[in-house]
C-alpha cells in the first residue's frame, strides 16, 4: 500500500487547506499598505493563499520561534 503526503498530491494541488484567521488590525494594516502601494495587492494575496495551502512552504521562510513562543512557528 503506497504512502502519500496528505498535504499535496503529485500535481502540487493541496488536499488540505488551512483556515487563515485575519484580525481586524491585520485587515486595517493590509488596506493601508494596498492604498499606498497598490502594486503589492497581488503579492499579498498570493502570499496569503500560499500560507493557507502550505504554511511550511520554503518561500514563506517559516521557522520555530524562541523564548516564550518556543512552541510556535
């Protein structure tokens, strides 16, 4: 019986999508950034989509934290 990665099939599409909770502060800040630099809107959207699909994708450069948040990424 073959073993498969549960996050991706071999075509790169995700089987599991994570839910990204956006705080009102995040939304407010993102709107300000997009208002000042509209060219970043697509980049922000793509990054958030990538984060939902695979939070550990190398492009996101996620890493374990140290100190009080040592059990978080």
